[in-house]
C-alpha cells in the first residue's frame, strides 16, 4: 500500500511535465493556433479603438492631444514593465503561453515531491535537502531550453535576412515590399520568415503599420530584434537611409554571432574536462567493483561510510551545477 501514493504521485508528475512540454515534444500545435487567434483579436481590438477614437475626435477635438499624451505615457510605462523577465514572459518566449502559471507551479511541486520521496528511500539528509531543488531546476531548464532553441533558430537566418533586405531596399523597393521579398528567399521552416509573414498578416487584417512592426519577434528573446524594430519604425516616421542602418545592424549581428561561438568554444573545454573527470571516476568505481567488491559495497552499506559517500556525491553535484552556471555565457 505504501507504493500506491508514490505511483500516483509519479504518474501525476509525468502528466504535468508532458503537458508543460507538449509543444517541445511536438504533441500539440496549440501555440500556433493561439498566435493566429491573438492576431485576429488584435485586429478587432485595433478597429474598435480606431472607431472609438474617431468618435472621440468628432465630439471633443480639443482634448485629443491630451489623450494622446496620456496614451504615450501609459505605453512607456508598460514598456518599462515589459523589460522585466517575468514567468509569463518566459513562457511567451518559450511558446508556452497556453500553459497557465499555476501549472508551472504544480509541475515544480510534483517534480520536487517525487524527488523527495525517492531520495528519502535511498539517501541521507544531505541528498534529501538537495532534492528540494529538483523541481525548480528541471522546470526552469525545460523553459530555458525552449527559449534558447527559438533564439538559435531565429539567429540562424537573421543576418542573411538583414543583408537580403538591405539589397532589396537599394533596388528601390519600399520597406514592406523589401520585407516580403527578403522573407521569400528563406526556407519555409525559417523562424524569421514566419515572423515576417505574421507581421504582413497583421497588416492585411487592418492592424496599424507601427503596431504590426512593433510586434515583430515579440515572442523571441533576441537582443537585436528591438534595434531592427526601432530602425524600421523611425524610418517610417522621420525617414532616413534605412539600408545603411540595417547594414550596420547586420554587421553587428554577425560580430555577436562570432563572439558567441568563440565564447562557447572557450568554455567548452572546461565543461568537457568536468565530463572527462566524471567519466574517469565512474570507470574507477566500476573497476573497483569487479576487482575489490567490498571496497564499493561497504561504502554504501556501512552507516558511517554511507554518509561520507553521500556528502562526496553532494559536493560533486554542487560542483557540476556551479561550473554550469559559471560557463553559461549569454552574449
């Protein structure tokens, strides 16, 4: 009977993890459906706001400037709040917006509970205390992995897209035509092409040009997207040589990519050395088990030796986590 609660908790935890990561596993396409629905809602909201503003301008034309300034201040306030990387924003970047935050909390609680139950049966208090971090670490790793995958996928075609757009603008096309032409040169699976198509679809549905451009790449945590959006928006407002600006941006993106790859190569040696050392330790442990079995079995059966061994295991795990955090470079 004691195994029944553990089995039920394990099944519930697995269900929560599968629900949280169903887009990662390719089980559901609800994120894309939600994106299309949000575009339609955005267009409908924009039309209703536009109609309300027209009525307001006819009724009270003298107060329109004051209203616009208040709207701008509210937008600036919202943008300052948006800079904080909250859980909802992380879920949005990971294409998991359909997952409510309480499900993330339940997944963390389920993973932590399962880890505590398993470690309480096999390990001492040191490992049991470390198991309390299993839920947050695993769920955050799952979300961060999805975010990084989308950033890498976007960054793969982003410099080529910018250079292609620069060429289109120099041939005499306007920015919207250039965006559409540059996106068609990319593969159908390209994330940059999908974002451009979403932006053009917003324009076709009646969303304002400034808002459509501002929504480009809004669910991708890439540092250069905001620069591209600002350059495109300012060029539409005040003019200027957009092709030169985007050309400099493309060079900056390529330099950042080169620096990122160099940094990853530099820290890869440290990560590889840790894995190599762990491989040697595991091989020695396996060799001792066959050559001198008591040296290994007594370590995990004697009460005093068991505590020492588990403290050593806890230090190894802590060192691996520390090295991972130190070498986790974000460029």
